[in-house]
C-alpha cells in the first residue's frame, strides 16, 4: 500500500505547479522516507529531478526545508541511485496489483476523467485500508 501511495504522490508532484500541493507532497515524503525507507526509492525517478529544481530555484523556504530533510533522511538510510527502482519494474508491479495506469496519470484531461477517476479513487481507498 505504501508503494502505491508513494507512486501516486510522485505522479502528483511530477506536474504540480501549486506551492501548497508541492509542500504537502514533500512533507508526506519527508515522513515516508523514515517510515518506509525500503520502498521509498520508487520515488527517485521523479523526486530527484524535482528536488534538484527546488534546490536551484529555492522560492519557498518551507519546501526547501522539507527537501533538505528528505535528502538528509535518504543519506541516513543509505539510499542512493543504486536503490532506485527501474521504471519497467515499477510498471510491472503496478500492473500486477491492478494499477497499471497510475504512473501515467499525471495529466488530467476531461476526456480521460472516466478512466482516471476510478484509478485515483482505488489508490486512495487502498492506501487508507488498515493492513
């Protein structure tokens, strides 16, 4: 369930231009990297690029602080690019658990709503279920 949540949040972050939304995702990742460090590398493909952008432009100090905290936790847990999950492996996993379209659902268009809405609802319901 954590892998689905991390993938969903990375997908949201991929095209987010809203500061509050980005801050929510970064703060969730900030806690998530310490709570589930073994599965956190599934976010690396998206997260490292986004954190690099934050470090180079640093407009929001709350986001900057959260990114630095995530980086510190990645270092403490000895996670690096060798721990990253290849995109093909992530897609196979998502397909095996019935969420094959999740990583590509970062652009929402009115014509896609009937397809994307059930995926998002299913991810949220699965993430909220008790283990």
